[in-house]
């Protein structure tokens, strides 16, 4: 802005200089014209005075030329001017500067011509006789003594030129002083005009650089002040709009980042415009690396890439599922829709949702329904078959009839247990079962559980023992804990040969984060579990030995219920087993339950 201030100052100085020069020239002309006019008036008065007081003689007298020449020289000395007497016909009959006989006829001189018409004639011209510029004033004079002609007075303009030069010197000095003062004033005026503009420019640049806190501090009521007010108002508006935009961007980014589904946006140039956090995790890529690059560079997932390509090329909605491996198999559902704005195509928007767990649950549900149907069908068919036999009168032997009725009763009990386990599992999985925690004295609790199962164990000659510290308490739901240990101990007894043993131990422990726990171990000397079956042991209706399980009345839901109840207590359960040597179920439960 400083160069602009300098340019403005120079322009003002040039204008002032031109104005002052014009004024000086005008004043000089006025001075010269007024000075010459004053000389003309003085010379006119002197001519009139001579016409009234001079003693004229007849111009035809022989001594007229000498007389008028002498008088011209005398008057010239008195008036400090050149005096010329001219006859009516233009003959010079006397001159104070030159011999009249040597002078040409003056009838055509400008001043004589004007004097003949108006009485007084004036002219300014260069005099060859005196070799300088002269002012000539001629007056027509008619005397009774015989003079009929003109008295002409002339004076050099040297005095006028000298006075004008002096005036120019004085004027030039004044102009220089005035120019210096004008320069200072111009700079101050320019500074007062440009300083607020400089500040406004600086603020505008800061706003351009996204510094919306910048404000103009100019306090004026003129146009510059109005401009400053407008700049501040614009900055306020931009700041408010930017805050709204940033808030909306933060909100949108938060929504995108926290979406469980992946978002992939492909622009009209078939480049990746956006990948949210879920999409990055699902596709194992980074938005910062893929933004602006072709969607075809998603090479790691060929099936997904092919679906995206189908949508981008067709510009039509796409809905399908594909499996990807990253590193395990994952099922991804892809829904793509074209983005249209004002009728123009802006690209494709794809929603990626991992449905692996959903499909797994659907499969489990189907298997569960199939298993339930199968498990219900077997006892129902048995009950129906034996009941029809009895009703048909085909059994006459009372002993056989009682055995049929016993089978019907056993199958009915098995059916009741199955239905009960299914209902329990359904309640637990639907979160409709709440824990009612209280302190549980473990030694008394374990003795109560063992007493419940003692008769079953005695039938198989299986010894049951418990090793739990006398003083140990745990916080938990006693009914749910009883269900856990009854299921585990029942399985241990059922799958242990006669003469074997089952043992329950309990001791305190501590997790890596410092949480105090109680570690339970249910050990048996049963048939054991094959290694390949260990990962699936807690699945619903999964049986290692299906024939043995059915004969023992098991439903295949016990361990699944145990796993859910342990999870409800924020614990964990694992299993260790050697085929033919027995199994150990290890349960780790927190000593105290944290409130929800």
C-alpha cells in the first residue's frame, strides 16, 4: 500500500504543480497586460497634455523639421520616451532618436491608422531602428498654427520585462515554498486516505488466509469507515458460517466414523472420494492412501471390486453379498446407489456391512430348529408308538405293559427336560434373566450340590469330593451357580465309568488387571473328549457321543447354558481333556460382581 501512497502523493503534487504553474502564468500575463495598459494610459495622457500645451508651427515652413526635431529631443528627455511628430500624409517631421529624413513614410503604421480612425492608436512591435520591442501610442492632433498630423510616443518594454522577471523570481520562490508545503500536506492527506485502506487490506488478506478473527479498528463515518464496517460484518458472517460448516463437518465425520457399516464413495471420475473408518477396517486400506485413486486399486478384494465396478459402470443400484478373506472368511453385504444432484450423475455410494455373525446366527437358528425338531420327534414318536401298542391291546403281559409305561414316562421326562432347557436357554440369550447376587459360602454351597447328585453317583459307584477353603465366599446368583455346577457334575458322572471319581476344587486367584477371582475346576476320570470336538463343546445340541448322551437322558443344551451363565457372571470357562483319561472344566469367576 505504501507505493500507492507515494503514487497518490505524486499525483497530488503534479496536479498542484500544474495548478500553481497555470496560476503563475496567468498572473504573469495579468501583470504584463496591466503594466502595459498603465503605460498606454500614461502615454495617452501625455500626448493629450502636449496637444494642449505644445507650441505648434506650420509644417510647411522650411525650419519645421528642425524645430520639431529639437522639440522631440527636448520632450524625450523630460518623458524618458521616444517622441515622433508625423504629418497627416505619413511624413516624419521630427524624431528624438533618428534623422527624420532617413525615416520612411509612417502612414501605414498600425498606431497611425488607428489614430486616424479613433483619435488614439496603440501598437507593440519590434523596432528595427532601436533594435528592441517597443510600445507605440499615437494621437491625432490638429492645431490652428498649421499642424495636422500625429504625435507618437514610444517606449521600450525592457522595464516591463525586467519587472516581469522580478515578479517571476518572487513568484518562483513563493511557488517553491508553496510546493514544499503542498507536498507535505499532500503526503499527510494521502496518508490519512491510504492508512485505513492499508489496514483494511491487511485484514482482508488475513481473512483470505482463513484468519476470521481479524477485524478492522478504523473508527470513521465516511466511505472508508463504511468499508471497514462492511469488512468487519463480512468477517463476522464468514466466521459464523465457517463455525456452522465446521460443526456440521464434525458431526458428519463423527457419524461416518462411528457407523458400524462401511461407506465407500466413488465420484463421477471413478475415483475413491471417501472411505469411513469401518470401510478402512473392513477392506484393510487407509482413506488417506486411497482418496483420489481409482476404485480398481482395491485389488485385495476381487469379489467386492467386481461388485463396485458393476455399479459404477451400470450407474444402477447394486445389492449383493460376497465373501472376503482378511485373513478369515467374512461375509460382506454391499448396497450401492447412484448419487444424483439436479439430474446430473455425481458418482456411486456404497454401504458395506459385515453380516458374518448374522449369517452364522441364521445358520445356528436353522440348525437349532432342526435339532429341536429332531430331539422332540424322538421322544414323541416313542411315546406315541408305545401308547398305540398299549391302546391296541397288543400287550397282555402286565410286566411288558409296565415296561412300556416306564418307557413312556422316561421319554416324557426327557421331553420335559428338553423343553425346560430350551426355555432356560431362550431366556438367558434374550437377556430376560437377571442376576440376583448375594454372598455365597462356597463350602456349604458345594456340599448342597453334591448332596443333590450323591444318589446318582452311588448307583455308579463314583466317588465325589470337594476341596474348597472353609472361609471362602463369592458374590453371585446362588441359583445360577447351582445350575452351572449341577450341569457340569451331572455330565462328569454320566461320562465317567463305574468306580471312577469326580472332584471339585476352588481357590482364589488374580487377573493381570488386579481383579480378584475364584478359580473352580471340575475334574473327572471319564471317557474324555476328542481334541477335534473341544472348540465346539459349548455349542447347542452338540454331542461328542450321541448314543451315550441319548441313553443318559442328556439334551445337548447343558454346556451351552453353563457357558451363558458363566458369561452373565463376567467369568470364563475352558476345558482340557485327554481321550480315555478324563476331562477338566476350569471356571474363573470374579470374587465380587461389579454393579451394572
